[in-house]
C-alpha cells in the first residue's frame, strides 16, 4: 500500500520533502554559487574555443570534459560536504555528466538547426536549464546523505 495521499505523486512528495529540508536548500544555494562561477568559466572557454574556429559541438565536449573533472571536487567538498571515499562516486558523477552532455548536444543541435537560434545564445541558456536535473542527480544519486543511502553500485 502506498504512503501517498489522494492525488499526490511520488514526485510531488519528493519536492515537498526537498523544500522542507533546510540542508537541501543550503546545498541548492551552494550549488548555484559553484554553478554560477563554473558556468561563467565554462561559457568563456566555450566562446574562446568557438572564436578560435572550434565547432560548437566539439567546443561543448571539450568544456564538458574539463568541467566534469573540475566541478566534481567542488560539488563533493563544498556543495554536498561529502567526506566519503570515492568508491563509485566519480563513476556515477561521470554518468550524470555524460547524460548532461548528451542532452546538451541534442538540444544545441535542435535549437540551432531547427529553430535557427545562435549557438552562443543557446549554450548560455542550456547552461542554466541543464543545471536543474544535474543538481538532483548529484544530490540523490552521486552524493546521497547517509539517511538516503546510495542508489546503484
């Protein structure tokens, strides 16, 4: 039998629990701080690569590889205050960022070829849009609290 109330989805219950959790909100604030700084660096790197003649998709891949390693340590130590050994964390983290990269590439291609937007504009917007699922995947899949337990290997 489900603990969900009438008309309540598991997603809405999870969202309510997240909003009520002071620690989760603080993590979200720290994630935004790290994300703003990181995305400014990533976007600058993207623009420099594009202006140097590197294609938009290749530039995105280069920036994601750099960002995946760079941001892992900031997210682990500062955002989620995780002190555990690496175990499967970096593998999970890479999985999250590979998913984010694939999503980024698909949306970049669609928005530039089908909708005709500038890749500079699209990449700036995607940096924000893709950060949302990344936060939740990092919080609940890569760096879960002891109470949550790890998901996966």
